[in-house]
C-alpha cells in the first residue's frame, strides 16, 4: 500500500498544478457556455487517475518556473516527484518540479539513521499510508451507504412514465442508478415546471453525468488529502449543473427563467441530500446558477469558436508532459551506473595518471554522485542536474590553459553538458554528452590563480555498465527430475494444497555444474539439490524466492560456487544475495539487504560477478517470470578470506 500511496502523491502533485491552470482558464471562460468549463475538468480527472502521458512542446510544465528533469528521471511518460525508495535513502530527496522549492523541501526531510530499526521518513510514510487508507475507506463507505439509503427510500416511488418516478419522500429531483438509471421527482409539480425539470435531468442522462459524478467522487476519495481536489470536485458539480440549465433554456421559451429560478430556490430550501449523493437537481451552487440563468443569452459564434479553441489548447497544455531540454534521447539519460573507460585529459600539474588497468565506478542518482574505487571505498557528492548545450568556445575556456592539450570536440554533432554540482563545491563535477560518448570531468578550485578560479582538472571517458553486460534473465520452470527431488524431500509441506514444484535450473548451470535448483509455484519455496542432499535457498514467505542464479569461482579454489538472489517478506519486502559453498556445503547470505526491491546477478565477460537492482515482470507464477536489471549495485568479490560486495 505504501507504493500505491506514493503513486497517488505523485499524481496529485501533477493534478494540483493542472487544477490551478484550469481555474485560470475557467475565469477566462466566465461568460462562455458552461459546457466548455465543464469539459475542462476532464483534464483534471485524467491527471488524477493516470500516472502517464505523452510529451509535448506545449506542455504547461515546459514553462517557467517548472523544471521536470528530476521528475522525469525514469522516463518521459510519468512524472515522479517522490521516489519509491525515499524512505530508505541515506539522504532523502524529492522534487516538486520547481527548483527553488526542491532544495528547501529536500533539506527539511529527516536523514537516515543507520542505528535505528527504521528510518524516520520510512515511519512517516507508513503513518501517512495508514491515514490515507483510513480516509479513503471512510469516504468510499460513506458514498456506498448514502447510495443504498437513498435507494431504500425510493421503494415506495410510483412510476410516472418509463424511467420517471414520483415520490412523496423527496423535495428535490435526482437521478438514481448506474446501469438502468431512473429519474425521481417530487409529487405536486406543475405541468410546466415538470417539463423543464425533466429536460434538465434528461440532459444529465444523455451526457452520462450519472456515471461521471460518482466516478469523480471515487477519485476524490483517493485524493481526499488534497484541498484543491475538493475544490475541483465542487466546481465541476456547479459547471455540470449550470451547463444543464443552459441546455434547458436554449431549448425552451426564455420566459421560463424566473419560474426556473423559483423552482431552484424551492428545491434548495428543502434539500435533504448530501453533496456526495447521486446527481440532484437544485443541489449545487444555487446562487451561481440563478445568476447564470438570469443573464443567459444564446452565445454568438465567435464566443463558441473562442471557447472551443481555449479548451483544445488547455488539453494540449495541461494533459501532456514536458519535453526536457527539447528532445532528450534515452541513450543520453545521465542517471545510471558507469565504469572508467579511458583518460581523455589530465592537467599538466596533476601527479596522477589513470594507467591501464585503472578501475573506478560512477553511479549518478537524482541527488548524488557516488564514485567507487577498486577497493570499494566510496566518495559521495550531492548533485543537481543542470543540462544545457555545450558551446565549443565555452568548453575551451573551461581549461587552465585553453591553448594547450585541450580535447577537440568540433567533430561531434550533438554536444551537451550537465553541471552536476554547485559552483561552491570542491571538487566540482561535470558530465559531457558528445554523440555516443560520455565524458566525466572533475573541476579544480584555484584560490591562487588570479586569471581563473575554476578549471577542468581531469576528464575520463566512461561507459554505462549495462551496455557491456548480457541481456536480462528469466526464471523458467520444467518438470525435469521433479519426481526424484520430491522423493528426497519426503515430508516437506509448503502450506499450499495445490503447490506445484518445478525445476528452474538455467541451462548454463546444468552444463557447467552439478547444481539443480527447484522451486514451488505458489509458495516460492526454493531448494538446491547437490550430491543427493537438499538445501533451502534463503527464505521465501511473502516474497519471490529465488530471482536469479549464477556460477563463479571467486575464491579460486577449483570449486564453482552457486550464487543466487532471493526475496521474502509480505510486510517489508527484503532482498538478499547469497551463495552456496560446495566445500563447506552451506548457504551463506551476504551482508546487504535492500528493502522493497529485488536483485539479480550478472556474469561479466571477465569472469567476475555483478549485482543489480531488478524488476520482476511477466509473472505467470513464482516459477515463471522475467527478471529485468535496472541499477548497478556492486561487484561480488573475494578478499581477505571472505566474499563481499566491493561497493558496500
């Protein structure tokens, strides 16, 4: 539920900006037919229920002061302000799409506390989730109860004509029902009064308002904590009613306006139904509706044309996501993990040169840069990504001596740079995107040089780790050897009566080792069969069990270890990396446990082993699914007599 709560938060932030924009457009259309104002609320509804959209140059979020670069780090389709793992970040950070506010909000978030059982922000998210669920449930229950109470009151209603009923238990007309809606009106209405009231309700039915308003209320229940969502719901209901009023006036003699207003006042004085009940004539915004009725005139063609154009433009502006920096190719997205690929430039005063065999890793996240050396030591620096075009002369001017040994970038067609750190930081970092190449630059602060206080100290060419690794993996179950395995398991009970066991051993392991891995499809219980003995592979209750497997002889003892990842925990989803040591015949879990995500192993071409965060997809059951690598975590190494993660 925490994941859903954070998704709702992300959608409600986008919708908040859109609601403000719709309110401004609605003011512009104050004298226009209300059907156009009513149409505008469809944009808000879309933003409240759909986390994704297409990108457009016309998007509201391309305009100042918005900067959605951080919000679009996972792709253009969705705007993500609050990261899904924010509760587990060492230094939590989020964006609201406005740079001046991002820093203040992120600085106010409580940092992680390693000694505590849970981070402060993690606790706050859990509390927020409980409150959100409680509020949503209360509103939904209220809506359902009010609907059935109203339906029970209408049992004694008398059919007047087809789907029209009269009742002496009501004082206002309304529509009740979804599949076969009925119009209910009070007894004692005058003939002329009945005509325009039924026209009003019939127009509601024609537009499917009896479905739209309950849908809007359900959406409001999920966004109840957003005051602008309540305002949007109330104004949508007013525009809905006023557009129906105008339809009645346009199809009836205009002399009925005063009588129509009298009826409205009469129904309002006797109103018995809450605003969350089904559509009710005379229920919403009486004052505004009477004013609108009294000043109603048939709209001129130019007003209709202007209103329609304004609505079309509003859809293009408010329903689309921005295009960050014009057109950012996915291949140039800076977030991710990289490795050192070669030295491009080094200042002549530097005492260090990156020679052959130099190893260094770079992880770029939304909030920081993590540089990891070969020994696993890490240097973390706060980052704020500012992207702009790279001018050749400006690039040359970034060096201490622009005339000496400066890399030539004139041959690159696409040239961009990211200023990764604040100007006061020392050292500072920049990232250069040059066609298909990525350069990582370290800046140097010089308080002695009177001509230049900051200049490039070194430039490394780096490459994405995922560009060098094999493709994603899959867990695929077969029935090979299952019967023999079950005979060895004897009395094992998974807790599921229909749980079925599968052999999930990858072909690469079958061909190169004597390991056979089995897994149950419902419980995800995972086991290793090795030399006639059965060994449990980690824990599995509430998780996915084994998610990936790999072979390696990292300790060079001549016996290949079986490495695997697994996850478990229904309340707190935990993921682990572990290995089976064939010499000791035991399973050992490595000391790293990310929360609310899964992991996968990758065999590198040089025989080493890397650990990645992973996403599970296309799941048929726990013995058949795809594992998609996402972000590099670390290499698994053997050092000082033990297996460990070199980046931890």
